[in-house]
C-alpha cells in the first residue's frame, strides 16, 4: 500500500505536536476530515500546501469551511487551523483569525495565501483581507496551549 503525500505533512505537524508540553493525547475526529482533538479539549484542523516555496496557497472548499465550523461548534475558542507550509514551518491560526481572513462563504471556495518574506514570520491574507500582524514561526504548537 502506498502512503498518500498528505500523510507526510500531517505527520510532520503531529510529530512536532506530540513532542511538546503539555501534550497528553491525540484523537482523530472521524466525522471531520483532517481534524484532531488534542488533549480532548483542543480542536485542530490540519491543511497543507502543495508548493515548496512561499507564497503557499490553501484552498478551502465549501465542505472544508463547514468542517472547520463544526470543529468550532465542538471546541469553541480552542479551535485552530494549522497550515503546513512545506518544510518552512506551520502557520497556526485561531478559529477567529481563520474566519476573518477566509471570510467564510459556504457556497463558494475560498483561498488563503501565506507568505514568508525574508527571515520574518508568516503573513496571511485571503478573501476577508490581510491578517493584522505577523504569525510567529514558533506559534505552533505552543499557541494551542496558551
């Protein structure tokens, strides 16, 4: 059996997570694709970009948007979207940051662009505009537990 490429990127995000403190457990959420429950109280949706270099483009179909909304309905403010930017790092957005950037529309596909100019952190933009600040490279996974 061959291993789909996205498993490698989810594996990278999950490997970093399980090596951190105060991580205690991980459960795959079976009715939401690409979603995990961290420590039974944090919702994490993992998405990967297919290109190697900045800018990275992430497409959120109507189904993806609905899944992330369901994650929020379960975990509230402890819901996050992890955008795996190839080998560069993982851009972690809270549900509120994701919602502002993507401007949810459950009838249309949405795109989020993540850039990393020079040596700084991640800059995020989408249909809802630009994220108001820089997402630090080290936000993931510690930001899940803050």
